[in-house]
């Protein structure tokens, strides 16, 4: 049984949106959605779009996996579950970009997750492209 906030990365993507909706309907836990946002304006637009779908219990955070600390605004202290679905899945992107986002971005999430003393589970969805 989940007891505490659930963090879903790639929060505005197809899979993450489905997971968030299902968890919202089947649990009473807080849901933290992390979305890719190049700046505060893009984050505000995405927050508004997402929060119109969820009346409560959902918070939206953002950053860019290519940044040095993309998860710095996420309150990891109480996170119990992380579902990592964020990735660059554009198959025409160059290998360096794919590696920076998909591999290095995952490493950054794992490093940030060390600040989650109550973490019970981490789920990782991989792309086939690195």
C-alpha cells in the first residue's frame, strides 16, 4: 500500500498522464508531476494545463534533464514512490542529446532520490534509444 507522495517524471507525457490519472482515481495520495520546462513561462503554462485536469492533490514541478540539477524544486523528503517516465523518445535526435537526457537525466534523478529517506519504490520506464 502506498502511503505518501508519488513522483512521476515526464508528467505531461502520454504514459505519465495515464499513470497520474489512474493513481488519482485509485489512491488518496499526493501526486507530484515533474515536467520538462525550459523556463518559468513554459512551466507556468504546463502547470495551468495539468492542474485544470486535477482538482486537488496534484503538484507540478519542472526543469530540464539536461540541466545540472533538474529536480531541485521537488520536495523529495516525503516522496514514497518515484515513477520515472521522462525521456527523449525522438529517434532522429543525435546520440549525444539522447545520452544527456536519457542516461545522464536518469542518473540525476537517482542522485536526487537519495534525498527521499521514505522512498519505498522506484519504477523506471526505458526507451529503446540511447
